[in-house]
């Protein structure tokens, strides 16, 4: 272990030993507000999916341009997270958190009042930028408000559970609001939540930023943001035009070149946007690899399972959406359980246990058949696999933000948020390409879906192996003792 890693480990162990064993009233209120915000952002990510056809007809979107309602949001939400995470460290996490909520509330109102495609896309771009600012700011406020150890593990566990359930809730809520009221309420619903947090937060959340503020690395910020935008755009185009098209390969290549240039810039500037020493830490680098694979696999698994439920078993879209509530229940269970598992086993072993659970039960779903009697297998395996997936996600968040000073938490949570958004974005195009390629040579669509599920499970195994091989054990007796008092 290097000197830097040893010092980081010692600091982490000290923080666990000094961590308080109970939440104060103020910390509970801080936690509730931050969790409510993260849940709202997760709901916002998925709430328009069901309503897209209705929005397209209502505002005059062409079929070819309908995907930009989601793409414009994903580009900004993923492309700017690293920049805003570092801005939060330098200029104030609470300031960025509150400013992002103001933009989110205004953008949601604009989206709900939109009268043409241009207004709606503008609202989605602003919502994506607000998400890119609020998410890492909220996470870094959480990691700086709750010291390393059981309190932070519990906060991150609840955050993971609510975030994952938010994706499921968004899909269901979008359908309910569209059917009973209007698709516009998918936007309006954000406004009262944002206002409530804006009223309460300034009185209970303390400002958090570095005292000696270095100059912002503008060349690094420009290259990493453009690079991420190009990569995310290429990934979204893959789902529409295919992985071998020029519209996919050119932006992906440009994005990779820009990110290589970004790394070269960071080696030379005195105050880099992303200090390479942080990226060189195993916990940060390999923790984010585990998180990327966790988000990629579980979010993308929804695609083949949706096709299975509707095209093979013949369920309605609403029934299919409600079926994913079982997966959501599994992820909530995993999020609530994860802090205790981490307290007993450490975050590395939790990543491994969660990966094994997710891999085993994803592989089990390859046994699905074309009769509705097989629904029990899909539901049971998705529930248990969801528990495993959330153990990995919470383990990833704890691993990727541990052993770092408070002034680096915005960077760490910005990296984690970027990992989350990239994983969510790239998963579905990968599964879509696999289903299309495998289905062409299979006797039925079910054969292609089984192949896609197998590929998904194989990717889970890859993440499991990287965690087992490259991460160091981090179990501390202090964390187990304190956690036992919850």
C-alpha cells in the first residue's frame, strides 16, 4: 500500500472511531431534505418515459425527434456532473444545491407550460443542468454532514434505496398522472417539493467549502465536459442508429480524445479540476468501476424484461410497469440492509456479496419461458437480484467517498454521480443491440431476450471480479461496534 493510501486508510479509521453513534434532530432534518431531493431527481429521470407518445402528439414532436426529450436531459445531467461537483467544493456546496433547486423549479414550471417542442427541450436542458448541480452537491453535503462510519453508511444506504425506488416510482407515477390529469403534471409535481426544500434548507444546512479557494481549472473543465457530452451523445445515438453507425462512432471517438487531452492537462496545471492522486486511489477508481457496472446492468435489465412482459407474455404497459414494483421493493430492501452488511463485512465484501446475489439471480432469469406461469421466476429473481444490486450501489458510494478530506467530497460525489448517469445512459443501448443481434438468429424473440439477460449477468460477474481483485479489505471493528447500537 502506498503512503497516500496508508494515510487515507488511517484517516478513515480515525473518522469511524470518532463518529457519533446517533442522529441529532438537526441531522435528521438535513437527511430528510437531502433524501427528498434525491428521490425527486430520481423520479424526474423516469417520469416522462411513459408519457412520451402523449407529449409528442400534444406538442407536435416528430417520431424521430421524440427521443430528444430524454436525450437532452441525459446529456446535461451526465456531462456536467464532474464540473459541478468540483464547483461545489470551491464555491460552496449549499450555495450550489440551493441554486440548482431554483433552476430545477423554474425549469419544471417551464416544461409544464410548454406550448411547442422548443420550450420543452429548453426545459429539459435546464432540468438536466439542475440535476448535474444538485445531485453531487446533495451527496457531498451528505458525506460532509455525516462522518465516515455507520452514520454515513446509513445515510448512503437510505439514499440508494430511495434513489432506486424513485426510478420505479417515476415510471408508475408518470403513467398515473398522464392518465388521470395531464403529462404536464409530470413537470409541475417538482415545483412544490423544490419550494419546500428551498424554504427549510437555509436554516438547517450549513455552508461547506474550502477556506483557501484555488483558481478553477478552466481548460480541464472545458475538455472533460465536452468529452463527457460527446461520449454520452454517442451512447444515446447507439440506441437509435446502432453501434456501427458514423453518428455513434464519431462522437464516441471525439469524446475519448477529449478525455485523453483532459488527462494530459491535469498533469500540467497547478490546481487541477480532478487531482490525479485522487483518481489513482484504488477506492475511488475501482469503486467507480463497480458503481458503473451496477447502474449499467440493473437499469438496462428493465429493457429486455419489458419486452418479455409485453411482447412474450402479453401484459399491458401498466401491468408491466407495476411488475417492476417487485424489483423496486428488492432495491429498497437492499438499501436498508446495506449499512448493517457493510458494518459487519466492510464495503469490499459487501460489493462481492451483492455482486454474487445479483449475478446468480440474473442468470436464473435466463430460464424464463413463454407461459405466464414463468412470471414467478422473473419476479422472484428480480427481487433478490435487486437486493444484491443495491448492496453493490451502497458499497460503491461508501467506497468511492471514503478516505478523502472534506474539501475533496464534491469531487468524489461528482465522480460518483457521473458514474451513475453514464451507467444509466449506456446500459439500454447495449441491451438493445444485444437483443437485436441475438433475436435475428433466434427462433423467437424469447431467445434473443435470454441472450441479453445472460450478457447482463456476465457484465455483473466482471464487476464482481474487479472488486474482488483490485479493492483492498476495509473492515474495521469500530464500525461494527458502533453500528450494533442502531
